[in-house]
């Protein structure tokens, strides 16, 4: 609630009766209604815009001749953990790219730590300069087909519901549970029936989609084709167009970005790491890519700001006008979305902005609780005839279900490099099953030797390793156990590259610049093994996601997601 004195100051500064706290002068404003570019002063009082289309005096003036002012960008669905840095480092990474609001689902860390994850993220949100909003993780664990570190029921979520940084319920991944009226799913949906509920509905169509929407679910970020999107839009579902480090749906969905459809769309990154942010950008990358491939400029900026805000009930932002939150991005070219300066909550984004933030102690140390493994842990019994093989689809988290005749020796199935079939194993790391191991085969990495391992394994975040030989697989896994989680690349018994992620086995405590450098080394080390995937570590992480079609692997075994059962 805004007090009377603050309201009086805003009114006085908006009317020009006293100097504004900040005036942006000389910029042209992008009018999202469709008027075009209009040169005007933008007056700011505290964290609120109080004047446009007028001339103002200011206690501080930001001169912006030749620049264009657009509303701050809103990432409508992401997992900050996938940036591999803490929330306070994440904002240092993305605020300069114009992202002034992010709506996160701490689903990854919640699967490791439970409700402690919410307390940590909400404490970070209160300390941050960008506006971080939280949707409470709805599916911990995501399914009964994997072992997570925690379980969250409706009663665990409700105490956080009225926190000022909480919007509602995050992506409801267990769509079979919704459709078949699972009591635990219904309890969560009932508890949040008056709040926003995010969806997660890959390939869901027809009557099943109707059933899912009838539960009060409003959005979907798992839509991968324009045809699928149009059915969902026609049924009232907002589409969050995604471009992450692995899931890249933007190009398929660009045809949707029109002025007519823009109110029902938003952008999101879901999972994007510092390497891609450094090399390409964040939402600024999505904006310029969409425009370069034919999307209407005005519609694209609406999707990035105003539409995003309205789809999530954030009516105080997404537009540069009096009374709106002072989140403003200054670019020198709309098509290129080349960000020159950013104002977040009325404050100019510069390194000094982050200096006086309250410290938030990290959590989740010691979360990798399994014992060291031996090479024998990764043996796979040979099958008669064809063996099911997970087929990686580059740029997608959807996998294929393949079948291959694999060589064997002494009753054990072996990798076949000629068919690009290598081993994949998952090791339960939460101390729930004494380090249970499940193994299978995967196609699509191109690996010729060695192994790569990750403690990031959506969604329960057990250890996952892919490799050509069992010795290297054991070396990579045991290194992750020793450093408390992260990524590792091994050749034989030697670990040749690593990145420690001690915060719940998901996030580094280092600056994002350091993490980006270490990722470059890891990527080069993986490439030296013959790996052909652009993002091999994130691709490993999504092999274990048993709510995305078609064949996955968890600590309990191979999962046929279409049948929602173990193979």
C-alpha cells in the first residue's frame, strides 16, 4: 500500500509543481498503442513513472538523445537455477539486457530442499534490484517415477501464498494427474483456484487439453509448433514463447507474433545459462531474432512487456506511462534491440546499483548424499533382440524412443559407436535409496570416448552421466560427489574439466563471469570427446525429465512417458 505522502509527491512531480526525482530527456518513446515514436521527457518519482508527453525538470537528468525508450522486459517463466548462479548473480547477468521483471519457479532447488527453497528465493527477491516474482512449485516431485529430495503437498505451499513476491502456482507438470483427477493434484489446484496457475502441457490436445484448462490453468510454455499453439490460443490459453539453452521454440512460433495475437502471448527463457546469455543475450535476443524473421516490431515489444504483464496480473508495469513502475529500457535501434541503458524501479542500472544489496546466505550445501561408485555400477544386462535407446533431439527436450541391436559381452550390453549409442546412468543422490543406479543407452551425443556427468537432472536432480566407458563414468560421478555437485568431464580415470555447483548441486557461488568462463572450458572438453551437441550438459540434464515425451531415464529405470510407466 502506498502512503499519502508518497502519493502527494508523485502527484506534485507529475503535475510539474516540483522537480521530478529523475528525468529521462531526449529519448523517443515507443507508443505501444500504435502511434509510433514520440520524443518526450519521462519523469520518475521514486520507483514510479509520473510524467510523459511533457517537459519536466529533474533532480537527476539522464540524457538520452538518439535513444528509444521501451518498457522493461518481463521473463514470464524461468528457473534461475538453470543460469547456474544464485538469484543475486542472475540479476547482475540479465538486468543489463533489459530484463527488469522475472517470474521464476524455484522448482529445481525445491526438488532438492523442499520448502527451504522458497524461503531462500523469497529472501533473495526482497534483496534484489530487479523485481523477482515467484510462482510456487506445484509438482515436487514431478512424478512417482523418480526419487526427489523432497515432497511438497498443498499444505506446504499455502503458508507462502500471500507473500508479496508470490504470484501463484508454478507450471503444473503432472498433467496426467490433473486429467485423471489425482487427489493431491486437486488439492493444490483447489488451494490456488483464486490465483494464477501456470501450465505445462507438451503436445496436449483435444479433450485432454480441455480437461486440463478446466482446472483453471492459464498458460503454457511447452508449445513447440504453431499448429499446437493455435489450438491452445483458441481455447483461451496464453502461450509463453520459449527460447532457452536447450528448448528452442522461438522460430517455430514467430508466425504467431502479430498485433492481433500479441495480447495472448509472452516471452520466456525457461532454462538459459550464462554462456548463451553472454554470447547471444536474454529476452533482447528473442526480440531481435523475432523481428529479424518477420515479426511485427510493435507486436514483439508488446509481447515482451505489456502482454506479459497483463497475462500475469502485473498491471503496474509493461507500459511507459504515469502511474506505472519505472522499468525502462533505452535502445538505439528497435529492430536490433541493442540495449544501451536500463532503469529498474526508477534506478539506473550500473554496477554500483548492486553494491548495497543485503547479503543472503546460500543454502543446500552437502546435498549430494550418495556414496562413491565403481565402474561395475554402470553395467547393463543385454536384452534379446532390440534394446530401447533414448534419442536426443538437438534443441529440444522432447526425446525419441529408438530401438537398436547392440553388441554384448558376458551378458552385458555394450556401447556401439557406429550407431552413436552410448551409456546413460542415473544415480539417486538424495540419500533416499542408498545410491540406487539405473542405466540404459542414449543416441545423439556423438561421443567417442570418456564421459560427462551432471548433478543437474530435471526434475529430481539426481546425478546423471553419459559415457563410452564405465571407468570414465565412475570418475566423473565420483568427482561430483566430492565437490558437492556440478558438471564434470572425464577421460579414463582423469577428470579434465569441472564446474562446482555447491548450492543444492545446482548453482555456483561464483560471479556469473567466472561461471561463464568455466562453462567454456567444459564445452571445449566435451567437444574434445567428440560430443556434437551445442549444449551437452543441459541436454544430459533433460534426459531425466519423465514428464516430457517420449523416452527418459530416472533412478528407477527407463520411463516410457507416453504410457507413464517404466519400460
